[in-house]
C-alpha cells in the first residue's frame, strides 16, 4: 500500500468517521482539532438514508438510536405566546420512519469513543502551514512539532483552514444563502419536554426546544444577513428578549452565515477535502451530517481499494458528486419554508399548517413534501470495501 499515514484536520462528524474507517483499513491516523477538547455542544442533527447504513456498518446504530431526541412535535406561537398551529414531529422535521435525530454533541462523542483508543488526537492545536511534494505533505502546527504525512484531509468544516491553505481563500468557494443563524444552550425555563416552540416573524424566526436526555434547552435564531443578532430581533415579542440574554451567555454560543461550499475539485495533490469543507449543503438542508458520514466511508474505502491516492481521490469524488449536489439543492428550497419574508407569506404558511392535519390524504401530501429529501438521502449506493 502506497499510503500509510493520514492527518485529518477536524474532530467533528466527518473527521472522526473517517478516522474510524481508515484505522479499520490499516492506516495510521492522526486527528488535529482546534478546540481544547471534544465539541459536545451544537444543535439537533439527522441521519437519513444511506448514512444510516454507514452507521450500521460501524456497529454503532443501536447506540446512536439510544440517543434519539424523540421529539414529539412543535407549536407555532404569536408575539403574545398564543398558539397558532401545532405540527407533528414527522412534519416539521421531515423524518422517515427509520431516520434518527440526535444532538450533534452526542454523535460526536459516540464517534470519538469508537476511535480514541486507536487514533492519535491532538486537541487545542491547528495547522498553520503545509507543503506537499510527490511523496508526502509537510505540516506545521501551531503547538506541536512539524511532521510529515502521506496524506492530509481537510474535515474542518465550512471555514476550513486546510482548504484555505491548499485551495485558496474561502470567498472563492462560499455561497451565502441570504441569512444568518445563531444557536446556543439556554435554561429550560419553559419546561419543554421533547417539544419545540417557534415564533415566526417576517424575515426572521426564533425557536427553542428541548430533546430527550437534555437538561437544558437550545435556542435558535434565523434572520436575514443584514445587521447583527441584536438588531435583527429588536422589538420582537414572545420570549425573544429573555432568550437573547440567555443565548449570548451560552458556552456553546454560535453565530454564522447560512452558507454552502462549492468546490470544482475536492483534491489537490495529496490533500483532499471532506464533509462541509468540500461541499457544505448548509444547515437548512438537514443533510450535512449524512453527507459527512457517507463521504467519510467512501473516501476511506477508495483509499483502501485504489492503487494510489490519485485514483482513490478520483473515485471518491466520482461516487459522491451527484449525492453532494442533490443534497445542496435542498438548502435554498427548504430555507424558503423556514423564513417567510412578508406578513402575507407568513399568514399563508400558518393557514396551511392549521389546515393540513384536517385535510384528506394528508399522509400523501407529507410524502410529497419529504420526497426530495428522501431521494437526496439515498442518491448513492455504498460499495462493500
């Protein structure tokens, strides 16, 4: 085998899944992570379609299911907190029967625990420079001594440092979808139990939810790209002022643009991109985790099966490109349903949500709504490596 040592930048879902499969295929794996410890915060994520098969092949599906959020539904309220509509969990999350929803931090810990005894993890460090030649990649770290690896994988997310160093500035690849998101852990003072409460406004939405096994709740804000979080929700009613105060103090507070990454090529020499670093579909798609899991499985398998990294990288991209493209197409479409940009659109959406449970053939209607997600989630067949 030509390649034996691999450095993965990023200990998230993509990086830890790749580490698992590479070790299983006989590679020596090192993972470098900027955070001082495993990132256990974050929001709810979904595993669908082909990604479920990846988790099953890892022997982790039962454990993953044991951490399911078991969300029961969602209430939509107005500025006074009055109920305007109620949705089932299947409708508001677009879940199929076998899909699993869990918290990102729980999945990250499951994957880390499955690899920590076999993989070298360097927490609290990052790559500052790299130089590659025909035989390997020389990597300079911020803290650890410089080292040489056969391959380098950028699994370091939307704002990938590896992509910037090897492929160019982020602005060459990032496409913003016109809004921002802010997320953080907040006290569950609304006493929610596997329930979400959403307060939609024209051009913005605030919501809070609590999943099973969680002591606290998560608050999330979506708003147009112009202005700050404070400016966007100035004068908002319901519980927004209190939630804003709480979320700003959250240890896992996160604010960013809702964006996608579009790269013409995912590999350059001995450097390759994975997950959000290569093809982020945006959180609006609901498919970032599934794309990361499937991509990691295929990349590791191609590196095992192919004669040389060049052929492996080409095989990885050939198998994943259509899958990634279809899942990216979901983002802008679903964002339109998440934020209504006028009072008229908001009124119509609420009207439809109130009527849908009473409509004949509502199950077929829900199936039509979820069909694009189902097709995208199953748009690649896994090889047996």
